[in-house]
């Protein structure tokens, strides 16, 4: 039995004065009476903090973090406890902000990349931070007491601009994707910060044939979806969840390619806790995909289009992300706005 | 390092005589929006766009002597046929031919084209820029860079690059 679902626009948030590149929901909000909060970042060089009003359910801008980054802020990420916010910028730095009684203070600035930083990600425990850049490298930083950050590894391997880094949801394994069309997997081989590339997912592995813009894990961490300029989404899987138990790393393999759904570059993809993944693309549309629970799954899991929201924005969509709690879906666009959506029947 | 001209003897093509577009009578709805077609986009790009080949981008001296102030149309870098427009789908594709196969300025030309369109077309437009197939040694690499929105955005935050693009796009005073 199929119920028809729709993506209903809850709110359109204006404020940024240039394209919105990315956003991140604060993982420590949206439950136990704590209002949902998210951060957004923009070509206007600022980061904005938005909070939901518990009675009206509407979001408003609580803070604007400005006069720190001197160029576009490309990506932002809250630490797992929601106490710190990392922001990555084209100015080649990553800033760390702390919420001190409602005001956000920049407590640390991570330098080292040679040019634009594209993405930042915290590991599940909040003990490690990863950044990546057009300088083709991925950096791993260790969180020290007193908001100090120490670079423990500079990972070379990609041959071009690295677009995104993401830690696995449960293991300390790092994933990166790049303009070189590859996805790389990095793990600490010894015990003493010996980070190495343990796998490369490229064209020979049924990989993407153009820039890979983003990746996202399913709730159990045994599958990942990637999106690309090659107009496809690819789903990858691994054998075991506890990848480091029983002697080592279990490789990832291609499971499924979703082709023919997108006509322009797919910039973002995010897997919800409920098993739906959303894509945001340069054709201004949001698409939702689910597991195709049909009888014939001989060749492995398949996915189908659940719905397509045309003209979700007036311009390219750069980022989509499901919120904690309910969930709601947030989207960020070149049109300078952020929209919050509810999936309803 | 380039100190001389990259293309000292460009072939100049005769400029096509184009009929003046007749102004539609506005007796009906003054707010009617005319659909954009390829001729209009072509005009946007080339009416006042003179490209001076004597700029040194890589060299240590800034030579601003416009030795070859011919338009891209006259140099056949672009022709009307190479501009595809679909106004209903808000789509434009521009195919250009760099004058020399190894022309390092292909990315600069492409960037100028993109900026000019960005400043002239409604924001709903999707723009693809590419070099004509077979016209450039590293065609795929150039196309990829020209169509990577993030790379273009970062490049346009470089003031030196923006100055150069602005200079190329500035109308010439003949």
C-alpha cells in the first residue's frame, strides 16, 4: 500500500546576502524540550545560527558570526555535544567557535591548508576533526584540552581538489571525495597516528566519472551514498559494521547506481535516520529516495525515487540535511535562502 | 613566462552584418517579458567585448598595450551558432574556440564569458561553457574547471583575477 507523501515548505529563511553553501543541524537539539538549532554558512563570509521557537515552530536568526573569516565560509559542523562549531573557509582557515552564554566566540583558528578549505567533520567521539582543501590534502586534528587543536596527520593521495570529508558514524575511519572523481577511505593503521589510505573507490570499482561532491552514511553505518557531477548517485556497502574487529578493515563495494534522475550536477545527498536519502541538485530540485522493497532483490538492494520537489529553490541547491528529532529537512541555495521542509502525507 | 604575444598573427574574420532587431510595439502589455534567444545572448557577450591579447598574465611585466583589439566575434572565437539558448528551460550553452590550440587563456576567456553572462542574464539561468570539441589540447580539463561552480566562485574572490576579467569586459572607446 502506497501513501502519497509530499515535501511541505515550513519556512523560508532569509538573511544571508550571498549564496548559502552549507548548513549543519546541532545534534544536541531537537529533543527533551530543547529547540532545534542549526548553523548556516555563506559567500557573504558569515555564519548564522537559527533556532526554532517551540510554540510557533518557526525559526529565527539568533546570531551572526562575522568579522572572522575574510572569504566565503564553505562548510560548518557542530561537535557531537553541540558545544563547539567548526567553520571552514576559502580564506584557508578553519575557525572553532564556542557558545559562551548565547554569544559565539572564536576560540581557535586552524591554519595550514595552502588554499580554500572545503569541508570539516568531527568524529563520533568529538576527539578528532578533519578538514580538506583545494590543495588536495586532508588534515586530521586532535582535540586537546583548552580548545587547542593539534594536527596529527596531513594526508596526501587525492590528485585534485578535495570537496568533502566525513567521519564514519561509529568507527574512526575517514572518507573523502574529490574533483579527481575518487572516494578515499583513511584509517589509523598502527596506534600512533599512522593514517593511511586503505581504499580508493574510483572508476575501476564502478565509481563516479566526474567530481564527487558529497557522501552520507545510513544510520547503521554499513552503507554510504555518494553524489556527483556525473549526474548519478551511487550506493556503497561494507560487510561488517565493526570494521576493526577480527583483524582489519572490511572493504567497501559498489551496490547500486541511480542514473537518469538528475540532469544537472548533484551537490548534496543526506541519509535520514528513517532510511530515506535526499539529494539537492543544480536543477533547483530536491529528490527523495527509498529502499525498493520489491520481491526481486537478487542483485542486492535497489532504491527508488520517492518524490521530486521541483523548483524547491529559485537557484542551485548546495546542501540538504535531515534534522535530529522529527525529522525536518533543511536546504541551502544559491538564491541566498534556506528552506525548512516537512515530509507529510 | 610569456613576454611576447601568445598569438601574434590572429586571423581576422569579417564581422557579420546583422539586421537591426525591430522593437516590438508596446501597445499591449508593457510588462510583457520578451523571451531571450541566442542572438540576444550573443549580443550580450560580444557587442562591447574586446579582447586584448597582449595582456601578460604569467609574465612579470604588465603590458596593457592593446595590440589586437579585435572582438571575439572577429577572431571567430565565438559565432552566433555556438550559442544555444532555451529561454523556457532557462538554459544557455556557449561553445567557444580558443584561437590557438594550446592557448593558456582558454580558462580566462571561459571565465570572462561566464562572468559576463552572470551579470547580464536573469538569475534563473543555468549556464554551461565549453571549448569547441577538438579545439584544445586539454579540452576536458578546461571544461571541467569552467563548469565547477565552486572553483569559479573561489577564482572570482581573487581580486587580481577579477580586475583582469573586468578589464576584458570593459567597453572599448573607439
